[in-house]
């Protein structure tokens, strides 16, 4: 049975302030992309890799927030650009090129073992390289289960062959993941899946303004749930 996580919006993260920030280069057959590695002074053994979504890049606010949260909690943390975002193109590369870039990010990470994932497309691409020995688990910040308005075009089949811990954070109003279909997918994944749902939130955990909860508070709650999952599943 899948694990459902719950975190109050007023909980906070315990920060580790001392860390080393290093710019890295991912060299692939199609070109080079940039990455940024954060190494806390006292690091945990497991590293975290986060990839941006289709419309963003590694410097966007969403990706940078979670990147910083991982390192603040003591995890070596790497964020990176895909080639198309590095070259300031709007249309994502073909899937093999995206996979090649994510693979290079894993090879660049100094930690022996990693947990990988990302925002939307970034998390989906991570799921295609989950069979690597270095990868202990995955996290999805808004998994794009299907294109908006096309719930019949599911991107789920490959998830059922991943026998590693997976964390799914999703808004219940996400147009890329109809909640009943996502729950059905998670039920089928079974004990490998843990979930954190943001009620009434969209694809980027965005909430209606009338609700009185800020985007920062929502992202913080998701980060705390994700960090709790990391601690429980992988320890120090």
C-alpha cells in the first residue's frame, strides 16, 4: 500500500549554512550544459539531483528553491540545465537527448549513491534512468502523468518496472495528473510509492490567491515532506 505523507504549512526546515558552491559542466555528444553543485561542509552519504521542468531552467525559482533546501538539510545537491535550456531554446530536446543529459548529471555527481528527480518533465526523464546502480530512489514534483486534456495518453507503464522508492508530490487540481488517474497509478506502484498532495493546487503547487497560503509556504511544506521521506528511506 502506498504511503501518504502530511505536513503542516507552518513547519520549518533546519538549515546548515556552511556549504561549497561549484559550477560544473556536463559534456554530452550533442553539446555542453551547465550545472551547479552544492556541497555542505558535513554531507550525508546520499546525493540529490534535481532537473527543471520543460518551461524552465536550472536557475528558475522553483528548481533553485528545492536545490537549496536539499543542501540546507545536508545533502550534496546538483541542479543542471538540459541542452535546449542551456542554449535558450524553448522547445525541449528529443527524449534520448534529455536522457543523455540526465545520465551525464548522474556521472558528474561525486556521491556514490543518488536520489534523482525533478519538476514535471525533469522528474519524468529521471524515471527513464532509474535502473542505474547509483540510483536509490526518485522524486517527482508534479509528475506529468498525461498531457492536459488528454487523460487517455498516460505516461505510466515504465513506472511499474521501477522497484525503488518513489516520492510523488502533486496538486489535486494538476491538469497534467488527474487525481483519480494518479491515485490509480500510485496504487499499482504499491509499496514503492509515497505521496504528498497539495489540496486545490495546480501543476507547480500553485494555489488560488483567495486561499491565503503563499507559494513559498506551499513549496516549503512540499520540501519538508520530501526531506522527511529522504530521511526515513535513506537515513544519513
